[in-house]
C-alpha cells in the first residue's frame, strides 16, 4: 500500500470524480509549482526568498511592453523605408505648385496651385488654368491589357515617338465639318534621363508639337473663293512620355502659341516632376492586368 500513488489514495474519498481526472489535475498543479520554483531570482533579489505565486498584475505590464516594442519597431521600419524610398519621404513642391500622387495608377507630379480639376474629361486627370482655358494639362495611360512597354525606347527613337504622338493628336482633332484643315509640325523631340522613385535612371521622351486649325464660315460655298478659311486656333502641345508597370504614361500640356512663352516655366516644373513608378498590385482592389509582352 505504501507504493501506491497519491492519486490512488485520494480516489475513495471522492465519490463523483474519476481517479484519472483527479490525478491529471494534481500532476498539473505539481508541474506548475516546480516550474515556478525553478525560475531564477532576478538581479538584486534575495535568492533565499521562496518564490511567490505568479501575480496576475504582471500580465498587463508584459502586454504593454510588447505593444511598445511593436510600435517602436514599426517606427524604425517606417524611418528606414522613408530614407530608402523617396516615395515615402515628403518632398516640398516649388512655390505655386501642389503635389499630386496617384498611388493606384502609379505616377506623381506637381500641379499648378491655381488650376482647376476638371471632372468627366475621360482622362486620368485633367487640370485647367482658370484664367486661360487654352492652357491645360492631363495624363493619359495606356491600357494594361494592350502592348506592354518596358521602356519608351519601345516606341522607337524620339522622332518616331513624336510622329506617333502627332498622328494621335490629329486623329483626336478630326472634325466632320466641311472646310476644316489642320496644319501641324514637330517642333522638337528629345530624350531625357530622369530618376525614378527607386533611385534608378529612367528614360523619358519630350515631344513638342504645333497644330493650327483653319475653318470656313461658309461651309456650303460652291467655289474655294466662296469658302475662305480663317485661323480658328494655334496651339503648342508638349508631351512627356515615360513607362512603368508595363504601361505608357503620357503627360500632355498645351497652350496657345501666343502665350507659350509665359507657360514655359510652369510646363518645365510639371514635366520634370512627372514620375511614373511601380505599384504593388497586391494592394489594389482591382489589380492591373498582366500578361506577356507582345
């Protein structure tokens, strides 16, 4: 009988409990006590003092400590990310401009402060000078399901790109009116190396065009003398072309040829600030379509 365990000795005194249950419970209590007694004393404590029961008041302190550690780690991570990723760092725009950041389509630029945001234009964004309706800018982006662009060099040389942009403009300016004539020319086409948000070099094409529109007020005249054409408008159009996410990004800026000199500084700031960048498709509600290059 002396060799019987404590759980067997206590079993007859508990009429409703099962011996195995009482045994497991007492063994668990004994294990907890052994674990508590084996914890080393903290520095500065009396090692001869018997270990006290674990206090429930210590648990909140541990939780707070872990939360503080997590917050601190997040702050350090964000600081490191801001220093290594210019997109996370704040950039102060020049006076008279506001930053515009499209994190869905992946591009950023500086917009003139006093310009109006025009809705329903069919473009990604459209801003217009409130004092000059002919001075405006917008961004057009190629479809993610169309041809994939690795670089603006996929368009050919800057001159090739300028001709394609000019053809696109003339197609958009097509009119069903009788006696309308467009006169167009490529003013300049250059290549420019910029810097992406990742710090790597990024190639851009800068294209400048001039398009004039002539029309007649007497569309049904029998002879050309009866249909004299007069100048409707004369515009200078500037395009900055860049690539990211396999798409072609085009910043378009236009103004009247008579006021282009006054717009040069504004257009230069907007053009130099225009930067397409890669976006994380996993964070989008509707991820960009992807596929092999064509």
